[in-house]
C-alpha cells in the first residue's frame, strides 16, 4: 500500500511539473531612439564619468550604440561649469578630472 502511494505521488508530481507551453510571438513596433545618459556624479574627490548611448529596440541584443563627439558639461548650483572630455579609448565615455583635490 505504501509503495502504491509513493508511485501515485511521483506520478502526480510529474504530471503537475510537466506543463503545457505555448509559444507567444510579440510583434513590437520599432520605436524612436532616445539619448541615454548614464552617470554617477558625487562630491567625492576624483574623476567623474558620463556614458552616452542611444536606446534601441526591445529585442535588439547588441550593445547599445555609443554617442561620440558630444559636448558634455555639468553645472552646479553655484554656476560653476565642469567640461567633460571624451575618452579616446572608450567611445561614448566622457570624463572630468579635477585640476586640484578640492575641485
């Protein structure tokens, strides 16, 4: 009796765990492409980095295209402007390095 119960339990578990699968195909229209600005800017002394990319379609698994040749600057609430320079070895990356440790 105990063996029958175990077999029945295993069969029921197997039945419950094997579910039907329906393949769903989503037709997502192509959308407008927007600029994406990725940055973490802090008051900690040291270089600050901004990465500019362009958005892409939902199912596009390639790396996001980087934006190069941009003029990137940040200004603080006191009106100081910080100009970021493009990193030649890393397309789409812009870095500001302080001139002094107190910048």
